[in-house]
């Protein structure tokens, strides 16, 4: 299938191809590109292929779908300079959780008024540092945290984090942070007494939510709470932060940006003139922009069948399997180039990671052709919570990230200068 046909299928309202077929076709065109071949030649495997242009396109989709929302990319999803650069160029804002993430942005010269700090619990020194850098929007969810802002500059604006239970989300963030409506009201009163301004509310409906209606329901509930509190406490709010959580399609079709936006628009749009409506998307911007290429380092026949051991695993880029409970697809590269896919000689196999830990198993029951040491595998949708949560367990280097342009016709591949990553040439 040509790249043009893949793009056309992706744009169709009901894609003619299954997710698996689309991902295979995309991976096939990616690996056939000059840039991907150059990146693999330069680094060997494992290597993460990052396409900043796909981040740019996702951001454009978000802007088109919700033009009245101010987006702040959740840097935690993929804190890579090429991603920050492309979003900075496009005028996107940023959401940070730590001083280190803030530092990455200030070093790039991103203006502080484009940055929000959304970690509900922060070290006092970190708050002081963020305030000194000019950041003014922070999230809180308890008295102690509000008190840390006593005496802060007058234009400091706090958002109280609400908790919405999302038992069907892959990560239900409401158990660790956020408060219910009664506690939220009390916190607003506490802040008023402390002389600190509450500008509005934030929440995170949970990541990888399987129910797009939940986004709209949470927005509606928050707007209602804001109206009630404005009447009762004679305060005025001007900000609603609808958080992150827009899903990525890993091994099954997730709601598209446009589908969630169609439900959110009628709820939010009537308030868009009066309120500053912001969002903190993470994975939806970067997940599809990165593919991981690995190779087989060993094979074994065990009681439970065929095992292939590859050179990246749960302690590395596949950390998303552990921390996010996602199941990335894994394709054998030789299958991608095979034209029509004949799986007659394929076997169900287990994919083990490279460490000596027996829990380092990437996937079970993957239908793969007969593979030998050195054969390449590829996983799409590996941009979010992969390299950022990877460890150096067993002394393994972090997988290098090659920044690439799929359309390049010469081997112009920019490679990250992140010193933590040791290229394997
Ligand atoms: C406060 C906050 N905002 C935004 C995000 C981004 O979430 P996602 O990547 O699911 O969009 C997270 C993820 O944990 C978060 O904790």
C-alpha cells in the first residue's frame, strides 16, 4: 500500500482498514524511508524513531477541533527537545510537573506566561523557582499547598484540582490527587482567607479513557460547580482547565480527537468568551509520533512455546506496558515487506525483554513468522511514557531517539544530543 493510500484511509470517517492493518502499512512506509534506514544504520537497535512533523499535525487537529481551547502540552509524556521545539514553534503552551521540566522550557526561551505548573504537590523551593521564572498558574488540592502561596506575587492564580472517578481509564488519576465539590468549596474559602486567588478549577478525567462522553460530563459538572460557588461565595472564576487524557490507539481503536471534541464543544463553547479554557494533552500529541525498532537477540523453545528475546523491554522503552498498562503492537519487519500477508507459517510467540528479570516480558501470544537473531521488529505508537519512564536496569543504556523526517530523500537524520542516551553504533 502506498503512503498516499494509507493517508487516505486514515482520513476516511470509518477507516476501511483495521487498526492492525493501518499500523502495519504505516510502519512499512516508515521503515522504507531514507531517514529511518539512516537512523537504524547510525544507531543499530534498539532505536526510537521520532517524527516531529506528526506532533505538529496532531496539534493542528486539536486546534481545529477545539479552536477556543488553549493547549498546554504535558511535557511529562515525552520531554524531548524536538517535540518541545515543534510545539513551541506552533504557539502551543506547556504544562510542567517539576522544576526540571520547567528548566527545559526556560532554556529554550519559552515565555513563562505560556507555562502552567500542574503538580498538586510541590516542594516550596520549586514553587519559589517557578515564581521567579515568571510562572503564575499553579494547581493545588489541599490547605498545606495553598498556604505555600501566602505572600506570592498578586497575579498568582491557583486552580483547585477536582477528582472525577474514572474506573474505566487505564490510569485513574483521581485516587492520588483532587477533591470533591464540598472540599473544593472549603479550599476556595481557605484561599480567600489566605489572600491567594483561586482562578478556577482543573481535573484529569483519567488517561486512555474508553468513554468519550466522560470528557463532556466532567466539563459540565465543573462548570456547574463554578456557577454555584460564584453565587455562594461571591467569588469570580476565569479559568477552566479540562486536563489531559485524550487517548491513543495502541492495540485497539480509541476515540478520535474529533469525536471527543464534538461532545465537548456544546458544553464548553457557550463559556468560551467569559472563561479561559485550557487543556493539558500529553499522549495524544506524541504517542503516534514515535516507533521503536528492536532486533531479536536470542530465541528459545520452552514449555510454553517459542520465545524471542529482543534488545528493548519493560525496563526500557516498553516501560509503558508496566506504568500505563498499554499493549503496543509488535510487527516483524520481514512481514511488513512481504506484500500480501500469509501467516500460514507463523507461530504464537512470547516476546521477552533483554534484562535477566523474569518479569521483563513485553507481550505473550504474538503471531510472528520464524525469526532469527538479528531480525528486526517494530512497535508503533511508542511516543508517550516510554523513553521518559525507561530505566538503566542491568546497566543498559537508554534507547537513543533519532529525530527524523520521513519525507527526506537524503540521509539527513538529526540525532538527539541528550547525553543520557548512549548511541550504540
Ligand atoms: C496533571 C496531568 N495533566 C496532563 C497529563 C497528561 O495526560 P495524557 O498523557 O493522558 O493526556 C497527566 C498525565 O499523567 C497529568 O497528570
